[in-house]
């Protein structure tokens, strides 16, 4: 069923009262884990992940039959400052590549048996240049949040989001700086691999946006509206929708983490269902994960976006759940347990 929020304040209200992990299922899963044919704790984080999924799915033996990936694509007005190594038309070209099955995320989705959906968000109408005015109107921001919210299939066992948007690392850095403090230089990275000259441009663009939009200490959702992009707003909606539907969310890289940061700064408990898939090669991503209080599963030097790092981590989740839910217990296998 489709659901539409009309204002940021209306959306904020639903963030105050969201489902929590089922403690009884967690306890039963922990008891089951202690009976499996292995020393307890010997599978390390795999055991922690299995218990995490048990709590959110409300069962002692979780499953991972249906994995959903959504890619949100948007264009940014600040791209006009030359803050990316690629022109804005690449966003639309990559959307076609996703739809034709030619991108990295398509191969990863196939390998890990995940359903992939692509959402182009008003690509011919980029956000406004936030060095001059608010990137999005409230209506535009809410439209993107609603698309993200409604993208989440309630039957999914795991949801992950990816993004595509030339100049969106600039927008994500501005959001991080506004929410966490400090200047753009702390949060701006090389993104698609820009030169020192372009890196300095990005820093100046972020600092200009902060000076215009953050003097009145706006709320995190207002910061999203003023400095964000449609794809970032859509990921905000998707993360919160997954929480509402009790679906664990696997967090990708720097830009997806900026969306999670908006939610965490709005309601500190809003990302309890989120797992950090990896730490990207973007230097500020480590700082962002620390701010979120999340420890990444992987660190592979990835900086592609598209949800690629999160997709690779599906394999880790599958391994965790398979061991927990399918291993024999000491009694069923006729193996003697420790005294």
C-alpha cells in the first residue's frame, strides 16, 4: 500500500514511534545458537548478525529468501561549479546502463540473487545550486522521501539502497558538515577521483552552502531539504520505511551514510535496524560511520556507490543466517557438548 507524507513535520512524527527488535525472539535465537555444533562465539560477527536478524524478523531462525536493492538517481545544481570529474549527463546514461544490466551493481545483484529496482528522480530538473538557494523545496523533498518510502517491499528480508548522481558527494559532504560541525575540508573527498583543483572547488562550494543555510541552526530534515539531493532524500525515506516494516537495512557508502545521518540526528534510535556493510575509500566515510556508531563488516577500498559495497556484504549476511538456521545442534547430530 502506497503512503504519502505531505510535510517534513508530518514525516518527523512517524520517526518518533517506530517498531523495535523483538527481544523474545532474540533470546530464543541466542539459546538456539548456544546449542549449535560449534564453540559458542566461534563464528564471531556471523553469530551477532544472525541474532540481529532474528530480533528484527521476530523468529528464532531468520531467513534471507528475498533481498531487495533500490538505486535512486538524481542530478545536482552544484554540478555547475565543476565539482565532479564527470558531467551531469552521466547520471541519466548510467540509469540506462542499470536498466540494461551493464553496471557493477547488476552483476552483484545477480551473484547474490537480489531483486534490483531503479528509480530516476526528475533527472531533467536538477536540484537548485545550494550556494545560491535551497536545493529543494519542501514539496520536492517530500516527493523524494515518499518515493523512497514506497520503494520498500514489505515482504523483503533485507533491503539495501544505492545511488547515482553526479556531484552527490558534494551534497553528502555538506549534509555531514551541517549535522556534525566543522568546515567542508573535514568532509569533502575526491569522490569520482577529482584533481586537487576540483577538490578545493568542492570545499569552497560546501563552505558557501553552510554559510547560507545553517546560520539559523535548522533541523536535520531541513538541512536535507536545503543541501541534499533527491536521491539522498529518497534513501532517507527508504531507511525509515524499512524500519517501519521491520526489515534490516544494509548501509552502503558515504552518500547513503549521509542519509542515515539525517535520520539519526532527527531521532537517535532511528537507525537501530541498520548494518554498515563496508567502509569506503572516501576518507570522511570512516568519520561518518563513527558518528553513526556503526562498525563496518568490510573494508575493500570501494568508492563506486550504486549500493555495490552493500551488495557484496549480502554474502556475509547469507553465511551468517545459513549457519545459524541450518546447522545441527549437538543433540540432533549426536555430538557431545562441552561439560
